[in-house]
């Protein structure tokens, strides 16, 4: 135990907009730090070698694989996880049904200002199945839209190529990113 | 579509999707308990060997290690004794599985010991301290060779663990009547499920002495298997299922649950065990690889006369579900066609490879690759349009299958195939070295388990005092919206809004047994059980309202928490003539008539199969459909680019249109992976494709937009006439793509996946001819 804990370092960084200070082990992986030290469970372990994308977070606005980054190396920088992109969403707003094509119009079933437009669009377009890849997928899409607010299909595919989804076939995910982009352009 | 329903057939979004986009869902790995230990599994690095020495002393002595277990610590070291589907013909099964290997290992990756420690780093260090010595034994990796008498034996004295056959008509006469015959051999690979969530769970002993296991489970009934291994009554083991991060059959067989039960039982501490991605790759079952030999004949006017198929599947080193999978292959071997003369012979064979078992498509998709390749080549030989040729032979309602089962639902195959092709739109042009081609394939796949298993499912539904409803059903949610479907069905029947219905699912001590989320049975079985229970509750309410107002119950309607007394529910003149649901519930309660119901849905039962000859119905019903592809093949490199893709199925009746399309798109994607790129490689029993950079699954860059066409015949056996779609969605994909490649370059690929290398070699072979 002592060997593993040796050489702890103090770091300060920003996580989801809040400044945090903590001691980390030199071999501590960013994904594990987020999950174990801050209970930010939305980022997932899927492969451990940076292939599946389930651990994707934003590092200074850029999508990165948190299973491939040492916590110690992000000192002084800014991390955003899936928990940090919604706008105060809670469990209190309920989902329901609507005629085909008009599911969950923003502002009704999900009161405006709760979900990020990408999150709302993922629900509306049926882009979520098991949900395990979803947080990483939304983070990669957010990194894209922050840089390129009006991407075409190919640019979306390129942005999420490192995020594997085994349930959907990606079609609805791409539609969701496009639909969110449209909504964000109007806002 | 579905105008008659308020909710059924619409695009329904459930509460869990919202939590999924927020990252709020507590998946199996996300759960922790105070004082929890972390576990790892010590596994074999030999494919076939005796364990001469196993020394756990140094591992046990490591500071922070709490529990190290080997076979001798396991109360009953046999698991998965369920071998229904084994024919008596090939002798009784001796391939009993070991929880932990005792004296001998039979495949690379077999579990030998378990470690639980204060943290994961210590558990991993302890694995390094386990000492083992092996003595290699003869091994066999080729199932065709393993069938031969002199082959090394994996268990007992016969490697053939399952044999099935079909005999219909006179096969020789059938081929004599044929003007054209196509005879070819095909191969399909092992396929890795590659769900993004690894197998994972947490176990603990509660204050009643019950072993609780919360894990990603497609089959919560495995609490019985854990109890058997621990030597406990079934009632002392509880499985709490989680929202599952993908399964596809990968979380259907035993994974972490027995290990978790053992470690909590022995250590007295909560324990977490999550497989590494590598461990999923080399230690958990795969889709069985198949060798298929097909001979199919037709007359010159395009009528099929005869089909003969020989199938051999590789079961790997232990018997899991490969005998069942083989039944599926045997019954589905003809494809969705009426063929008067049929002969099928099928074997599943033990080898020293990784064990094989359930994977979406379950024996139906391996044969689909072969029979649809055959149909395509026959059409070419006959110079007939491939769709016109198929139309002359499609099964339709009332026809008899090769195992003498009458099709009792609609089979909208001509519509599905035409619409799938039409959905591709205009055809691309290509260039000198980039050839464009199109192909399609049709398929059938059963939904619901084999009828001789006497499948049942239970659901409990009530009305609360405020008129909202609770549903209890054991069915796990695999990500396909299983819970949401139950919510929709009950809301529709009780006239409630979706968010007035709450579903509690997948807990073996809380929810009524509903069976597995496998075999495309969840909607069919649990949906029907929830429907029955909700109808019973509605009857209780309407009977009570009837007694309250003196109007016959059949003249009453239940909607929006009101019981209406007139036919015209909306008319303002009738507004006065209604009772509130809450009033009726209160009246029920006052008289002790609780509005609740526990209902059991029973699938049609048939007698168990007693010989290896299948000549009776095996399935309740089938789902029919077609998929179509347009590809561009680079003739210089063999690379395939999928340009367009469409999938069309008659799903009977959509319950949640979003989820139907999701299953169809995802099934197509997985089937395309199987056809084009997913290649699980083993060399001499050593798996080489452990992680996702070696085993390639389709990414966003590999797939075009997938067009879906949903047909609704309302003729299925599920609630509201629904059929199942989970597995049918995958079956036709590989042959659709392979037929498109054939169209593009004039070369057929007989061994999927059609990697660039295989296509390049096939093109080279053609040029050299």
C-alpha cells in the first residue's frame, strides 16, 4: 500500500467550472480520479486503451480520452465531463409521449434550460439505446459544435469516429448532432 | 400507422434516456459499497494442459489481499449443467463446466483462481504471485478434425456434443427435378459481442444472510446457479439486475455472478468484479464459428425443388448454448422459402478453442449467409431477377416449414424486399478501379424461446389510490427499451399517461419471474404478461364502476383517470356522466377489492424433442424481412465502402417506434460488421484479438445512413399483434453485403468477414483463371 501511495503530489485544476485541489498518485489515471475522487460516474471505462471513447472528457475544450491521461498532467487545466454540460438538469422533469416526429419539443417535456441541446436532441432522435457510450459521444459532439457550429455529415462522423456505439448504427446519433446544431444556431 | 392507439406505436422517450444523456445511470461498475473489495480472476495461459501445481501462498501473504480462492474452495465446483437441447443420439453429456479449473484446463483463458483485495492494484499484484505449473496435453482446434474418432477428446469419449437433422420429402427426387443446382461451402467466424460496458457487478451479504449480486445480467435467474455453486437454498441468493450497457447475448451466460457470490460468501465483505476489455476478449464466450455446405436446386421457371445442408459448429471447450444454437440453425436452414425436399444434418463439436454460446442472431444468421448466397447464385444461373426468383418461393401464411410447422402469421417478404431495395434510391456510378454493386437478402428468425422449454413470464400491475400504476416484472432492460415497452402497454390499457406508470424490473426477490432478456422474447413474453395483468386491473375497475352506476361494464370506458358512461367519451353533454378513477378505486378499497393483478403469460407448449430428427414445431412464430446494400469495391486493394444501406421488417405492431428503428439500425450495423470486418482470430487456441484495436467493430466512418422501413401486419403473437425485432434485425445483413460485392466485382466471398485481403485474393484468383 505504501509503495503505491508513494510520491503523491498536490494539484489544482478546474472540473466542471469549479476549482479543485487534491493529492494524486503519480500513476493515477484521470478517468479514475474523476470517478473515484469526485463521483463523476458519467465517464466510463470501456477498454482502458483509448479505443472505445466511453471515457471522453473535455480538456480545455478539446475532446480527450481520460483513460489515457495521467491526472497529474492536467494540473492547472480545465476538465469538463458529461455532468458539467447540462444546465442544472434534475430528475424532476418527466418524459412522455408525443406524435411521431415531435417527441419532447424543447421547453415542454424537458423544461427549457435543463438539458444541453445535444442531450435533448439525443433523446428526441432516438440516439440513445443502452446509454453506455452516450456521455462520451455527447462530449465529442460538443467539442465539434463548439468549434464548428454547422457541421456536415462527414464532419460529424469524423468527430465521433473514436466513440464506438454497439447499439445504434450511428444513424440517429448523427441526426441528433445535426438537430442540436440547428437548435444552437437559432439560440 | 397506429392511429387507434394513444401511445402504442408512437415515438416514446422514457425516463432512463434522460438519465443516460445526463450520465446519471448507475451502471454495474458505478456502484460501490463501504468496505468493498476489488476482485480479479487468474486465468489459464494454456489451451489444453494438466495443472501439476497451483500455489497460492505468496498471493495470500500479500498485504491487502483478503481472499484467494481455487477449485478446492468452491462448495460445488460445477456450473451451467443445463444442457437441454442435447440429443440422446450422441450420448449423455460429460462436458460439465467447472467454476474454477481443478486439475485440467481446456482453453486459453479458463478461470483457475479468484483474488479479492483492498484495492485493484493489490489484486492485480496478487495475480502475479500465484504460482502454477502445467503439463501440456494433446489439443485440437479444428471442429472438422475434432469429429474424427482418433481426435484428442475434450471431455468423455465423444467431441460431438449435439446432432440435429431434418428430413422432408425425397431429396434425390428433388435434385432430379432441378434444372439448375448450386453447391458451395461457406464459413462464418467467431464474433465478439463488444458491448461497450464490460461484464461487471458488486456482491454483498445482507442482514438476512442473503447473498446479493447486483450485476449486468441478461438472465437474473442465474441466482439459482449461484445458489447451487454455494450450496445454498435458491432463496438465499438474490440477483439485482442493472441497466445494461449492451449485451447482445454476451451477458446471457454465466459471467461475473458466480465469482462475485463466492467471494462475498467467503470473505464476508462486499466485492466488485469488472472484467477488463482484454478479459472479455479472451475469456468470455463468442458466437460459434460455422462450416456450412449447401446444395440447392431449382427448375428453370424458378421454383426451388430441393435443398441439402451440412452444418458444423465449433462449441469450444465447454458446452454452453451451442446445442440450442444448432437447433436454430437446423430449423432456419432453408431460409424463408418453401422447399418441398429438404435434408439438413448438423453437428456441434468440442475443441480446445474458447467456448461459444449466445450472440444475437443465435444460429439463424450463420445459415442466412449461406442460404441467401445460394439464392443469389441460383438467380444468376437462371438469369432471373433475384427478387422475382425469391418471390416465387417465399414462405407465406399457411405454408409449412421443413420441420412441418405451419406459418400462422403474415410473412410480408415481397413487400419488405421491394421496399428495402427502393429505399436505396438511385444507384451510384463508380469508376475504373472502384466498382459499384447492389445486393439484398431476405431472412427469417424466430422470436420467443423454443416451445418445448415451456416458457412463461409473469407481471404484476396495480392502481395506486391516486390512479397511477406500478408494474412489476423481472425482465431486465438491455438498452432496447424493455421497461418502456411495459410502461407503454400498461398506460395504453389503463388509459393513463406514460409518467403515471412506474415499472420496477429485474430483481429476483422483488419482481415476479419474467424470464430472460434473450431469444427476442422480452416484448413477446413480458409484454403479453403486462397486457394480461393490466386488462385484469381494468376489468376490476370497470366491474366496480358498473356496480356503482348500474351500467353494464362493456358500456364503460377508462381514459384519463375517468370512467366514462357513454360511447361518445369526448362530448361535453356526457361530461356529467362520468366517474373519476380515484372514486372507483376508493370504492374498490372500501370493499377489499384491490385493483391489482399478477398475470402469467404462457407461450405455446410442445413436447420435448426426443430424437435428433426435428419434425415438429419448435418456435411460436417468426419475423420476416430484408436488407439491401450498395457497395463500392476498390479492385486494386479489395477495400469495400458501404455507400447505402436499408433494412425493412414486418414487426407486427410497433410499441415504441424509436426503439424498433433503433433495433433495426443497430442489428444491421452489427451484421455488417460480421460480414465485412469483425474477425476474431485464434491461433492454436490462443486468441489474438483481445481489444478493440485488434478486433474491429464498425465506427461512424464505416457505415452509411441506415434507412429503415417498418411494416406492420399486426399479425404477431406479441401484445397488440407485435412481433420481435431484436435478433431478426441482424440476420440478413451479411448476405446483403456479400451479394452486393458479388454484383460489383463478379466475385463471391464464401468466408466472412469479407476483409480487403480476402476480396483482393478472390479477385487475384479470378484474374489468374
